[in-house]
């Protein structure tokens, strides 16, 4: 089986340029970008049910630009006006600079570690141990930062402000056919399984695979997108052997690529 069509589970690049286009062109394939997941804010009611008051805090902790976007979006929906003397602690300089989109940026109230990182951020927060920190988080967050803050006995409150959900697709999009799908997160795989995003993809023999086999056969490149230049020629080498195609021993090709 040769790879001619590749679906990349990411939004289409705004610039129209991507190394995936170059790789696909090099091997005579066609790359299509389509996000399988999207991030949405929790509703004002869901936030209020958490019994958290943003204005009870003196500092906000941002671990990503997404967290920042949904914090300010939800604050506006809740009609919460963030005071000018609020302090902001960011995971790195890039996230800190993104604050300029939402507030009048003043260096004296924005803090971040030069090298970035959670441990370095917490070290800075320790120097401001009297602050009451508010930590906006995703619904499916990890507890690494929470554990660090707890171990350092810093005063903080976490609140769920956004979540990752499966993106809805049109009937026409669901009928599209691809030889390979590239994933970048478990959430993308879950989206494919729950929404039946692609209704028809070719199996290794060229026939239409049933849903379960289809899912397994198409996850060849999941989480190894940087290896795509090696995957394509390797796949073609495997598919060129009719003996491997016709025997059960052809199945380990997926394992060998991982």
C-alpha cells in the first residue's frame, strides 16, 4: 500500500507554510490539515459552581497562553473587572509577553523565570509568599504544579476554566478518505473514536476496514510525526513486498514504525 493522502490532525497553518507540505511533496503525497479537537471555556454557571472568587486573590498564575485566553474571556462573561494592581506569574517569557493582549503591561507586576519551567516559577513565587494565588486550569490538567505549590506551602486556589472537546465535522468531511492520519495527543485519538470523524479509510490490503480495525491500522504515525520522513519510505518498502501483505506477519509493520 502506498501513502498518497495524509490527514494531519492540526489546524491549517495560517501562513500556508508547513514542513509537512514539503515532506508530502517530496514523497508524492497530499497533506490535509484538520483539527480534531478544540478548546472551550467552561460556562459561567460551571465556574460559579466551583465556589471560587477571582477577586479574593492578589496574583494570577498562567502556565500557557490558552489558560490566559480563557481566563480573561470567562472573567468578561462573569463581569469580573481585574484590578490594576493584580500581579501575574507566568511559566515563561513568551506567555508573559502575551499578557500585552489583555492588560496594560507593567514589568513591576509581571513575573516569570528567564529559562522557564515549573520549578523555576515556583521559586519566584516563594519570594512572594504572602500573595494569594489563583491558578486557572484545564479540566484534564496534571497535578505537577499543584503538588509543587502545596509542598512549598504557598496559598493558592485552583479553578477549572477551560476544557478540550472533540471538534464537530460536517457530513462531507466524515466521508473523506485518507491513507494515513497523524495524531499529536491522546485527545485527538479519542475524538476520532467518539465522533467517527473519518467514515472510510483504506486498510493495509486496500479494502475498507471495519471501525475497530480501521482505528488500529491508521494509528501508525500517532505521536511520531517528527519521524514522518522516515515513515513514508519505510511504509513503501513494506508495502512493496506482496508476501508480507498476504501473510499475518505483515501486521508487525505498525509496531516496527513506532
